């Protein structure tokens, strides 16, 4: 029997949404990487799964290279210094574009779902008719 655990249809891998998810988190406040990972784990985008911290730090580095986030060291707490990331004005502009793009995707996915549901029901009905 076919398993679909590793199939994209499971929805478990929405890595392309990592950047807008990080930006959404940082739009509220500057945070260190571990806190970003924790917030991401709570977001419905990842289905309650904890993201790979390496991928999050890689995304943060890319976003910093592109000027969407800045970072600085926080030495105010006990323990080792922590790198804190903040969204830049360019990052806010990018987030606004993501909101527009995601809204378009949302509409398109809604239309695709409606069509997929309709043809799925029709196909199931045809199979039942053929089995008679």
C-alpha cells in the first residue's frame, strides 16, 4: 500500500513560507534565533512541527544579506551573547509584497480546491456507477 508521509500532498513541507513566517514574527519585535524557532513551531504553517534551526538561521542569513533583517548582539542577559534579528524597512516592504502574493495564492488555492472537490466527487460517482 502506498504511503503518503513523504509526499508533498501531506503538506508537511511548506519551506517556501519560511521567509514570510519569519518576517511576520519579526514585524512584532526583534528576537534572537532560538526564540524565532520557537515562534515558528507555534505557527499553523508548520503544522505544529519544530522547524530545523539550521534552515531558520540560513534563511535569516539570506534575509540579512538582502537587507530585509539586521542583527546585533544582545549581551544584557546572563549567559552567552545572543544575536538579535530585527526587520528593516525593506523587510517590511517585502512582507507587504508577501501579503499580496499570499492573498493571490489563497484565492487561487480556493479555486483549485473547488474544482478538485467537484471532479473528485464526479470521479467517485462514476466509479460507483461503473461498479454496478
